[in-house]
């Protein structure tokens, strides 16, 4: 039994309806995708995609049809056969065409280009697109897009999901633990090696790490060990194995543009100019993180803006004193100053990755006549508050499902997306999303993506503060885990993990 500490309790077990890592890490071992990113390849890309429930795939000539040949003999955990109808049902859910819809569809914006999904036989299925979209295959490889069964009601998928994956749900006790047991009929011969996985919910990261060092847990929650804590863990135990990596996760600032004070463009620009992102990087990961735009920055990211281009964007230049003087002038013109500060609340979550950034932000805003107060919100209420736009300013940590502009632009900035918490809606910019999405030449598409990113940053839509670097640690008897693939992209199925005798 692999014992892992879980940083917070998932709201439900339904990956398609949830948007945080707590759900995908704990429940993705129950599922499979059509395709996945090869976990042995350090940088996920189109070139690292391998078969899963699909044995093979092919595009038509104009790249508007993606066809899959499905694996035969696969069964759901309840014994029902997996067929192409399950793929159709999953896409009906993702595209809001199902009779019984998802309560929340955070990935719905990814698949707005899907026209239809049709099956020739039980083991052949084709996705028809409105226009070319080279990112589609990568989106299907994300751990956020498992295939759901047609015959199981969504009400059950939220509490006791049925999958085709290497593990079966044994128990889901909220605020306590999630237990998975080995699927003896898994379609991959000899997998998984483990008898089960136990995720114990521990709200305090420091308490969880102390228990890990003491040997209570075999592995930390993936990517949960900060760089400062990494030094402490290694000092307390020389035997544990740890690997640090940058992650496709950024801490960012959400502005409610539809309500005062951020319905005022001058105040939005003042805030943008006040930010010192290098201080955020230093506070989060001991200075080892990255400054970047909305796309995962190089060298680990494949689409992020180069440093020389980023430096020309408002708020990214090196002359912080000049930026803040301009910010103070904008605040004075809006009626604020040292004797009349702008009072407001900053929303933050009750989990450790949010604590340092919100403190740094409060200090920086005071430099330009803000008087902020911090409001802490429990995870169970967090996304409801964001979706209702019940905030003025909020610190958020966004884990991207894949490293691709389509996922970032459509999920966070398209007009109809559930995850567009800033409610930004610009038809002209959305038209540019379509142009870059359909571009088949990678270099041309990259330049288009950079231009869009620069425009979104200048608009002050959803401001990236720092791209995180963190570590995963495991006991020396744990083998087969691939920490370089951290993030939602691979889903952590743990099917290749095995343990020597403890």
C-alpha cells in the first residue's frame, strides 16, 4: 500500500467537474485516457504522446478529423465493456450536449471547436472539428480529460467513480482519507504493481512533512514540497529521495473588472505597474521560480515569451521605481493618496502556497496608496466565490492542464469559459485565439501566441506573479515514479510504481 499525504480534501471525485490538483491526483488512478503523455519523457509535448485506450490515431488531410482505433477487451470496473459509445458520451459531457450535464465543466472551453463525435463501429471513433486544431491530441492526453462510462450516472461518479484504470475506489471519506485498491482485471498485463494507494488528508504542510520524514508516508503530495522545505527535509533525513522541477503552475492575481475599483482602467494599470515579480519569486520558491507571462516560460515551457520581449510589457521592466511613480500618479488622478488610501479586501485560500504571495502583495500595494485587508476562504467555498465574482482582488494558483496556448487562452480568457474568473470578454482578442489555434506551422503559431500573451498582459486581465518550482519526495524503497512530469498533464496513475520490502 503506497501511503501519500493529500493536502486537502477533494470537493467531489468527478475529475471532469473539478478544477484542482487534489481531485486529479487522488482519482486519476481509477481512469484511462484515449492517449497520454509518456511519463518517462521529461518535457510533455506532441512528440511524447503514446496510446492508452486508443491503440492508434490518424488525421485526415485538412486536419479537421481525428480518428481513433480503440483497444478491444477493456472492461469498466463493474464488468461492462468499454466501447466507442463511452468516448461519444464523454465528449457529449465536455461539449454540453449530454442530456444530463456536468454541474461544472471547467474544461468545456477546450473543446469549443468540436463539431461532432461519430462511431463507425464499437472500436472506431472520429472527432470532427469545425477547423484545424493541432492542440487537440495534447488536450486529450491531459490527466484532466479521462474517459467516463456511459452507463454510470454522474451522481455516482461524484462519490464512487467507475473507470477502466489500474485502481478501483475502495473508500472516499471526506476530510480524512481516500483508499484505492488494485484492479485485478486491469487490461495492462502485470499492472499495477501496488496493492493499493492511501491518500490521507493533512491540511498542514509542515505537519505532513514531519510525518513523511518520520516514515508515516511513503511519498509527499506531488509538487507540494517548497524549496525551503526541501532543504529541511534533506537535513532531517539523508535517505529520502527528492526531485525538484519547475512546474506548469503559476501564482496569479485575479481582478474583478466588472466592479469598483477595478472597473477603472487607470487603477488596473496602477496595480500592474506596482508589482515586483522578482520579490514574489523569492518569497515562493527561494528565488528558484521563474518570471513569465501567461504561457509556461522557457526553458521548460515550449510556448512562453522570451525574456527580451517580456521586458517590454508594462509592469515587467527593470525600473521598479519609475513604474511605481507612474502608478502613484494614476492613483492620485483617481482620487487616492497617502491621506486617502483605497481600502479593499484580497481573497486568499487557506492552503500554504497562498500565504506568502498574499503577504507580499499587500506590502507592494501599500506603496501605491492601497490599504488592503486579507480574507481567507476555505477550499470548499473558493471556486464558488470566484465563479460568482464575489471578490475584488484574489490570489490564485493556476495549474495548466498542458503546455499549449489553446488550453491557456480558451480556459482563462475566452468569453464563455467557466474558468474565466475575471469575466474578460474581448471578441477581437478571441478572434486571434482562433487564428493561432488553427495555425499548423509551429513557429508561426508561437509568434501569434506571444503577440496575444503581450496583449492580455497589457490589458491587466489576470496577472501572473511567479511560475513555481517545487519538489516531490519519496522514501528510498519507492520506485517507478516520474516526478519530472509534475502537473495535471499526466494524471499520476501510479501504475508503474512499485516498492521494495520496507
